[in-house]
């Protein structure tokens, strides 16, 4: 005869299953869980997320077959990023993969035990995620995406040889962008450029930040800044209306209307992070895995946008471009 208390326990379990609260635990018991989170959704970060899954699959961890993948976006809200981090920690996944610095910082604050593999963090040292690149220690490693700043300034100079001032629209609260601006300033003088930053603190401010550069800058440059990239169309509109060429660090921004980008392949950044996550699933400790630099730089241009913004592309640039949007 089954004790009455067993019926009570069974009822609780069945009720919990019906409400879905035990589904992640069941999934975790069945196969390892990889939890992915990003601060916001836009084409570049979506490409990174798909790259993470592709990288895991490369190493034998296909979604739905060898692993369960969870995903949530903070929709641009740091407080939501912290809530997602806490939620994922409660799920006790095998690995958490935060995309972007704000999400990585939220996850790092939420756990010192669960392995973390960040993706698309420009300055992991400045973000205080790790102590050293070669041997990060603790529970965190990942893939950095510091842009080729010198090459990007050289590209602007080649397209606009008379340009003197490069305006940079950025989020003053994102450490990635501050690091990039510092690097640009160090490189600008020898190329005859002045860097003119124009900050925005929320997406609704991005257009005004770009507008403030009209009459002051000869070009606008957009770093890998998630706030600005998510509101890129407002910057591009300023560029079209004022014939002020907009250059980007993110190749996906060129398809949306930027003149050109000498940037990193976002999908491949994700794939690298997926490969690192697979190493952890196979038993390596994140603190023993060196932080990787993203691999491969490609030139992408948009000849139609360049004409509309008054910056026709030289033939030499068109000839080098990996992709030409028309």
C-alpha cells in the first residue's frame, strides 16, 4: 500500500510539471543545458547567437540532440539582464554564454561557480570580468571582439581624404565604447584626424547625438555599441539628410545603410565562443582557457549609401571589398 504522503508528493510533482516549473530541471537531467543571453536583439547579436550554436554543433553538441539551449534577451534593460542572470543561475546550466559586456557583467555578478563563456566583449579586462587574458582564472573566459581601429581610420581616410574630424556616436555607459574611443584617439593624430565623441544614454537619444555632429564632423563612426547599433536607422537618417557619411565597425550595419565597415564576422565570433563552450562541456575549466581574440577581418561596403551620403567609393576600396551592397 502506497503511503498517503507519497500521493501528496506525487501531486506536487505533477502540478509542478503541469506549470512548467520543472521542465528546465528535466531538460538538464536529460542533457547538458547551455544558457545564452544578450543585452538586446539586433542582427549582429542574433548572428553571434546562431554562431554559438553552430560552434557547439561543430564539436558534437547539436541543439536538441546533445544539449538543450535556453535563450533570453534583456531588450536593452540592464536591470532585466541582471534578472535573467539570476534566473539562469537558478537553472544551474552546464555553461552560460552571455553576449555583450552588459550581459556578461550581469552574469559575472550572479555566479562564481557556473562556467561562463562571454562573446563580443571588447575589453574584458576593463569590464573587470577577468584578471588576465592568458589565464583568466575563476569561472569566466570567452572571446573578445576589439575592432581593428587603425584599419577603420585608414578606410575613412581612403574614402574621404580631406576629412579632418570623425564624430563617434556612442553609449557613455558602455565600457566597450569608451575603450574604442581611447584607441581611436591614440591613432587619430598620425592620420590627421580629430575624434569628436557624441554620447547617448538611451536609444531615443541616438538620433540627436548624431544630429549634433552635423556641421562639426566630416564623417560619423559607429563602434560596436549595442545601444547605438540597435537604433542605427536614426543615425543613418542623419547621414542621408545631411550627406554626412556613416561608417561602422559592424559589417551587418552596412546592409542597413552604412557606407562601409572594416569589421569582424559576428557569426564567427559566436562560433569561436561555441567552440570554447564545448571545451568546458568536455571537462576543461574556464579559468584555464585563455581568452581568444576574434579572428578574421572583412571589408563590406554599400555603394548606393555611399553615393547618397556624398562619399563615392574609390575603385580600390570596391576591389578589396568582400561584399558590396547596392
